[in-house]
C-alpha cells in the first residue's frame, strides 16, 4: 500500500503553531433537563461521528441512547457538549463527552482483565477517579493534531475531569478494538493493565475489556 504524505515547508510549520482552527467551538455542560431537550441531537451526533470505524461506541444509535440512559442515572453523571455558533446565533453540535465518578466496587468493573492496581482502587474509594464513558468527535479530530492541547477530544476529556476535581480519568475498551485504543493513546491515555504484555494492542485474549487512564 502506498501512502502519500504531503511535503511541509518551514512556513507551513509556522502556521501550524498558531491558534487552533477549532478555538471557536464552545464547550459547556448540559443540565439533566437540557440533556433531555437535546436527546435526539445526541443520537444524531452519534450516527455522524461513529459512521466510520474504528471509533464506534456501540453498534447502533438505539444501543448508544440506551447505554446513555443508563449512565445518566449514575450518581455524579456529567455530560459536556461542544458546539459551533453559526449565523443568527444558531449552534451546531460538534462533539460530546460524558461520564461519572467510579465506584470502588460494583458492576462497572466486570469484564476487566485482571485486577486494578491498588492506587486506582484507592482513588475510586476517595471519589477522585472519573470514568469517561464516551467521547464523540468528528473524524477530523481523530485524524489530525491529536497531541495538540486544543484538539477537541483533549479539550472535552480535560474539562470533564477538571470540572469534577478528578485526579485521573479511566476508560474501558473492548479487547481487540485496536483502533479505539490507538485513538485514545493519541489523546494521552495509557494502559494500566498489570500484565506488561497488555501493551500489545491485540494481546492477551482473556477478559473482555482493558483499562486506560489519563491525567487531566
């Protein structure tokens, strides 16, 4: 397979060091009542952002909304949206991230490979471990400038964690979903599995999920 990589001149590199082209996207939380009002828009966003693999948080719009409805009922649940304001002050939904504080035990950890490191269970017990249950962003956010602070996925996950004074964020990914792991790692997430062989994206077949963490 041949991959064409465009040439970068020094002037192009200097331009890339300027302000983010996405700086106009406003990130803000939704209250529960606001979330209900934008429920169908969130379903639309899921369809728009998960159409191309590998970044899929499920199999269908219905499944996504069903899982979101379950998460909304969790204590401490929070959801952020990113939106761009267009003409006449109309806003267009461009992304979202949501999650909740992790309980020290309970069904949320089922299916995880092995045991959590002790420091993570201690953080969960103190309420400073926050589960990022979903991040929905356009393909351009997954494909470009993943390491920039103004990357929309990084902005959403950082705001979600800092708003809740979390020391770490944690996310569970289906084992074998190498594309999702790759995207998360590009946004600063790291594996916390005790077995060092778990750094192999397709590695150990035992268990259903792997855990990754990120610092706000």
